[in-house]
C-alpha cells in the first residue's frame, strides 16, 4: 500500500496528509499547508520528503525577504534623520 508508511523509529502508522504547520523566522510567523506523512494522534512523528519541504522553504524565503525589506526601510529612515 502506498497510502501508508510505518515510522522507522516509533513504528506508528503514517498516512499521507496536508496539515497546517507554523514556521518562524525572527519575529515573523507563517502558517502553511504542509504536505507529509503524519500519524493520526500527533504531528511530532511526521516525515517530510524533500518535495514536501518546498512549502516550508518557500515560507522561509518569504519571511527572509520581508525582513530584508524591513531592514532597508529602517536604514532609509536613519539616513533621512542623519541628513536633517
């Protein structure tokens, strides 16, 4: 069966699913619909493939870009105050 996997450490039955998962970078948080293999009773034993991780990788990229823009805006404000 391709719809079920056995967790290699816990032995729990895992099923393919998509669940909300929160990613954090600096002060930012994003919740993404994270595909992966999950047990029925918790998300702690999830197994994510490299393809599954694309959702989290994209969320991290978004947060890093937002942080870069925030820092650039702060530097502009500092420069404007220094020129005044």
